[in-house]
């Protein structure tokens, strides 16, 4: 250690070189953060450190790793220090912040616990290609801790850590997306297997039996016709046969219906969805408002089917979960893009907190829409309704 309890320049270099080596071998975000915190605490002569990360989707700050006890961890319940202007300053300004006395800093917008010994702090933003991912913060009691002299070395640490976090984070996200895709595919396979089994059973038990009966009764009628005086019996048998044939036809229609919603062919996508929504949303006692613009002409059957099934799921969710008074279905087909929006004024939910087990609708919607190069946006929060926005590029749409 050099003057004032801070490491000498040579020790700083040694610490940074060691950190750089360790980071290149790290495979977890927590491990990388802990390496950087250890090096940063030694460099700044501080007693605690933390790495904060701003979630790109929710904009919330989460603590990726912490060492030692931060005074604001004890001051705020659950260890969260979110919302403090002091913590957010380096994130917003993309500049490091040195604080001489945390307890008296105007930007600390909650009281520290009485007798908290920690005084000096420094916070350096973690930036990659001009984008701030989060910040690395240190705090210490020593008069010389976290002084402006440590900023240069800390900026190097932040520069080493930020791309590592980004890469590992992207890797972890890709892994969880891949896991979700697999879950979806397995479920689709199971569903289509169930569907095949059901159709096979229906064909065997219903159609197979009926057609066997039909052939037998026609044989009987033919045999009767060969005998004089049996014409009336033959006619009665043939009439029963006709009834059976009508049943067979009805069963075939049911099987076809299960394979592809015939409304799609009969009415087209928008009218089929409107009819489905009227029935489902109406049955749930929710007021439906539909607005349609353009006509989705010439969509490939797969795209049509995916859009029908995904919107059907969104509509079912409104009916089953929303408790809404109103639901808005907006369907618009433009030259280059098709948009479907399902909105309700119901209870809403926290999309980030939906358990994976037993809830497939939203995940399967995402996967299906991605298959046709579309995008889906789910906007919801407890108490403020839900909005599902599906956008799909279309080629050569007529309107
Ligand atoms: N419009 C909505 N309003 C309120 N909550 C909703 C809405 N849509 C979805 N949710 C919530 O999100 C959860 C997940 O929905 P998802 O469609 O993925 O699964 P599910 O409907 O529970 O089951 P299923 O697999 O049969 O679709 C629901 O259980 C519900 O809590
Ligand atoms: Mg559902």
C-alpha cells in the first residue's frame, strides 16, 4: 500500500492485470462482478461494493453482486436502494460520481440508519458502446477511501467489467430463450400427437364403425331385394343406411373443423376473428369494440392460421383472466404490415412474473408469431389492463 492506505501505481496495475485475466475466464455474471468488486475495493480502500444493472426491459435496477454492507441496504427494506438520486446520478449522466459524505449528500433521498459509519463513496457507470448497463459502486469509512485519485483505475475496472456483463447477460438470455423455444416445440409436438390420436380414435370408433355398418346394411338390403316380397324391408334398411351416411358426413365435418378453422376459408381472417371474439368475449359478459381497416388478402395459409390461433389465445385470456368491462379488438391490414391489437381494461398482470409451469398461451403465441417473422408486444401491469400487439410483415397485400 502506498500513501493514504491506497495502493501504489504499480500495485494498481498489478490488480487490474490480475482482474483482466480472471474476467476472461469467468463464465457467470456473479463471478465476474465479484472479481471486479474485490479488485475495486482493494484499489479504493473501501469496505463495501456493489454492481447495479439496469434491466433493459423493465428499466429497474437490480443488484448483480454485493460485498460488504452498504448503509442504504440497511436503510431500505429488502436491501434495495432503488430510486435514490445518488445511485442514479452516474447512470443518467454517464459520469463517475465521488461523494465526500454520503450521509449529508443532497441526492440521498432517504435517511441513513443512526450511527452508520460509512462516509465516502464512489460510483462509476458501466458503459458499452455509449450505452449504460449499470454502475459499480464502492463505499468506505476511511478518510482516504474512494477519493478522486481512485477514479482512473475504477474507470478501467468498469471498462473491463461492462462488456463481460453484456456478453454473459446476452448468453444467459439466449439460453433461456432457447429453453422456452424447446418447451414450446415439445408442447406443440405433444399437442399434435394428442390431436392425431384423437382424430385416429374418432375415425376408428365413429367413422370406421359407421361405414362398416353402412356396408353391412346395404348388403342386407341387396339380399332382401333378391327375394320377392321383401321390398318394404329393403327400403326401410336403405333409409337407415342413408341416416348412417348423414352421420358419417357430420363426423367428417367435425374432423375437418378440428384441423383448420373453416371460418378462415369462409369469411377470411378478420371476419373470422371478429366472429370468434363476439362469441367468446360476449359469453364472458365483456363489452366488445371492434375496429377493422383494410383487408388481409392473399395471406399464406400458415400466416393466417398462426394469426388466428395467436389472437384466439389473446381473446381467450381476456375472457378467462381479465375481469374486464371492455375489450377492444383492432385489426388493420396495410400494404406492408398487418397489425392485430387486443386490449382490455381488466386486472392486468405482471408479465415478468408468470410462472412457466402450466401457462403456455403467451409463450406459444410468441413462438408462433416469431415463426412467421412477426413481433408481439405484451403490455400489462396489475390494475391497468392488458394490451397485446401483434405485427406481421406482409408481402404484396392488396390494400
Ligand atoms: N388479459 C389478461 N388479463 C389478466 N391477466 C392475464 C391476461 N392474459 C394473461 N394473463 C395472466 O397471464 C397468465 C399467463 O397466461 P397464459 O396465456 O400464458 O397462460 P394461461 O392462460 O394461464 O394458461 P394456458 O396455457 O391455457 O393459456 C395467466 O394465467 C393470467 O394470470
Ligand atoms: Mg392463456
